[in-house]
C-alpha cells in the first residue's frame, strides 16, 4: 500500500512565524497535493505538483508556497503564519497520467496559529 | 465551475437501520467520482471510484451507485464502526483534470 507520511501531526505557532509542513510518499507517485480542511468548507486545494520541481496553484494559494526538490517529498511553507491559517492540512499523492487515479492521503497536520 | 453537494450534513442511525447518503454534482464531463471515508483526526481513506452512469460498486455493507447527476452511498445494516464522515469528490475530464472537487461530507453516527 502507498504510504503518505506527514511529519508533524500537531503544531502550535505564533503569528508571523515561518512554518514548514513536510510530506513524504513511498510509492514513486508523480503527483502530490496539499489541501486544507475546515468545518463547513470541505477540502480546498492549496497547491499541487505534477513532478519534481513543478508546481501549480490550486484554489487558495495565497499566503502559501511549496517546494518539491525530490519526487517523494512535497513541502508546504507558510512564509508568515496568520490566525486564519489555523486548519487541518492534508497531503496526498497519486500516480500521474490522464486516468481517474486515486488520491492517497496522509494522516493530516493540525496547525494552530496563535 | 465544478460543484459537489452532499446531503444530509449529519445522519444518526440505529445499528441495523439502513439508509443512503447523497452526492449531487455538476461537472464539465466526468472522469471519475470518488467516495472516501474519514475518521476523526485522520486523513480520508479511499472507498470507491465510479466512472459512468449506471455503475455500482460494493464493499461489505457499502454500495455506491452513480447517475448523470448524483451518486448514492447505500449503507445496509450499519454497525457502530461505520461511524465516520463520508466524502464525495469529482474529477473533471477537461480543464485542470488532475484536480478533485470535494463536497463537505456527511457525518454518520451509528448507535447501538
């Protein structure tokens, strides 16, 4: 089974801090994604990456950036954390190509910004 | 713009009381419709993919069906361990085809 590992399950940060959320997948998937999940709003796509060093903005990229230097690792960066970025962050990966390929999710990182 | 609406938002069932969850969608050509289960504090776990109207898939007490406008997740004789949030998502055939659009989910609680 594909495993997607998010290194931090719970984080508490202060407003203005730089925050790194790390995600690693172990099945050689081309595509990787970062979502945030908020009550009543569902999952919203922040950024995704088709392959190494490639990135595309999702629906809510403002205040975030990403890095994909290696195929297995996709990092989400909050340059200056704000309280409205308090949320559950979910990383996912998927095989590339044009098919309806299944997203496999990590366990999530719950970020609180004070 | 692709849209997914799930109903009801929350559902409480007695053990053994069968019911259905609804996922209504609008998409510019469906590539796939996905059902996921999410337990509290965890990431979504894949259940089914449906590709075309009329298709059905089953897994234990769950059965997913698809029409051109909606999908149903039927739960037969549920048990307390079926309690979770069930998410529906669609992938469009064209235009940003690698993205999934998710509904907000149905929170299911099955009581003894």
